[in-house]
């Protein structure tokens, strides 16, 4: 998929799911934290070749964040087009520890970054009106290479804040 900003905007305007991913990434980037640093990559899973993008990000700074869809559910049976009321999202925070904790890295561990992301995103509002809440933080046992530490922050959307 294209990383072109115009293509990203088109996708966000045509896809509720894509827009949610973009909103979470934007919330992290806009915060006054490690995610707002220009050298820290925060991306969504639908940018294209995420494996290469993760490798490039880890090689540059040692820390990379990817926002992904985990599950979309609770589709009402009486609608002609699926409307996903409940979303579960994953914010994956990967680290190449040797580089990241060294002189050229961020100096912020993947665990610290995951905790910061949880603080930023818990009870945040997306542009669609959906509310986010953190449900879990899990150590992911198989980090994408070349990462050696990886955490998954699990987010859910509030069904009560759903806007069609």
C-alpha cells in the first residue's frame, strides 16, 4: 500500500477501520512523549511492507510502534452493510535493546514506552467519537526481527461512544 499522504487521507475517509488506526497513531505522535520525537517511528499496519519499515526504524533508533487491528465485531444483524461497533486494537512497541539503550538510541525501553502509550490512550477519544480504553499489556514472545523486546498494548473501543 502507498505511503503517499493523499492515499492515506483517501483511505482514512473511506474506511472507518483505517481511520481508527490513524487516529491512535496521531494521538501518540501528538503527545508530549517519546512518540512525538521525529526519530521515533509510529505507523499503522496498512502502510505496506511493515516488516521493512520496522527493520528500518529499529536500525535508526531502536524503537518502533505499529498500530494494528486485532478484531472488529458486534455487527448488528439487521443492517445491509456491516458496521463494526466494537474494535480491539493492538499497539505493538518493538525495541532493539542494544541499540535503543545505547548512545544513539532513545534511551526509553519498550516497556517504558508501552506504559506511556497506555497512559496517553486510556480514555482517549477518536475523531469518530469512539472512546478508547486499555484492557491489557502483554509481552509478545516473538518480536519481529531485528527486535528483541516487544510489547502489545491492547485497546478496545467503547460501544457506548460509537458513532455510525
